[in-house]
């Protein structure tokens, strides 16, 4: 299935609006059938092991061992807690059964470089939308114009964490994203209480004060359901931080046109981390990536570098 065919099969539903955030459900695709585990499911089964690449460690990379007879999918922005410092995934990955790969990551805990435990565990949060957007742009640049690696601009990620930490007045001695989320959780949870999934939903499009901020698509409803609340919180953090009160809702037809643009966009193709093919494309200030495995679109994300101003 081509990217264009995948986008043509997506229907944009009516938005749910709360505060300065409008969330459009994206409906379609493969409702429930899959033959792989998500990262959380693999952790729950104790079927994967993620650790530093060596005793001394390396900030931009970790080692993932799949100990099971099932493949594992992990999404860009998933957070990992433990080892020498907390990290987030730079890209979406697909790891075959019993395979071992080195995965590209960014640090979201600037003030620690010592072992808390030997391995990592899954976080209950997803990387802030603004941090993901900055990271996505820098990873795309590294792939296309740099050394061909998937390294991020670590300083840009840390800046995003620092701004959120100050705004939410987080008691975060190591600058941990986890602590910042915990501090801002009461405000962000108002969004998860008021924005709900719809039947057949496999993705979402989020607009902040009328401006399209991001699109996220998964292969099936049950995979999307595992990410829904975390993704809403990652966008809610931006709304609260930017103090967006007046709600403007973009035209649904404009989002439908954007999906068509994604489908027809010129894109670069790379061998993905683990297995599959990674697609990279940009639509002006919107940067996108997608993961294809065995002619199936497992994950697509499009994020806008917003150039924010606080009010």
C-alpha cells in the first residue's frame, strides 16, 4: 500500500473542542488486526530489555533486545525511564522477534548521568509535542544533510524541557520530563477528561487555537487506543503553556486537503531502525515521518514547528 492509498482511506470526523485545543478523529484503516506488540505490551510481558549500549553509556543511543517470538513496534516520542538518564525515542521502530538493535534517542533528564537501575521501563507519558516537533526537524536534517544518523539537536530538546519546567514550577531536580508532567498533570487532565475517542478511530489531528499542530496515525484502533490519552496530554501541555483560551477550529475540509497533500508529498526513503522503511517529508513548516513494514503503514506523524509566543 502506498502512502497515497493509505491517506485516501482516512476519514476526518467531527472535532471535540476543549479550551484552546480541537481534536479531530481520523477514522479508517485496519480496525484491529495486527501481529506485533507495542512497546508497553512487550514491557508488560517482560519480553524486551532496553539498556545503555555500554557500561559508560552514550546519550544518543540505547540497546534494545527483543527476547520474544513476537515483533515489537515502538513510536517516536515514547519515553523510557531508568539507567543513566531518561530518554525518548527519536523515530518509530519495528524490531523483529529475537532481534537486537541500537536505537536513536534523546535525553529528557539533563541533570542526571548515573545509574538508577540497569535497564529501562516505559513511562506513562509521551514527549511534549513542541519537543517532538523540534526533534523531528533536526533528525530529518541529520539524515538528509548530515552523517546519515538519526541524532537530534539535544540542546533544543533540553530547552523545551527547561521552559515547561519553569512554567509548571516543577520540583524536578534533574530536569526530568516525568517530573514536569507530574507537576502540570492537574491542568492537562482536564483535556483528557473532556476529549474522547470515537469508534473506528486510528489517529487524530490536533489544532491549537485554530492552527494545525500535528497529525498522528496508527495501523489499528487498539494500537491507537494505547496512545490516545498520552498524545492528548502532550498537546494539552502546549495549550496550557501558551495560555490559549479563545478557541478557533480549523475547517474540516482543510484537514482533508492536508491528508491529500501528505499522500502526494515527495518523500525520502531510508532503511528503518530494525525493520521496514522510514519515510521523511515536509510541507513547509510541517515535518513528517512514517514507518512502513511489509507494505503496511504502521505509524505516521506530522508536526509543526510553531515558533511559539507566550501570552
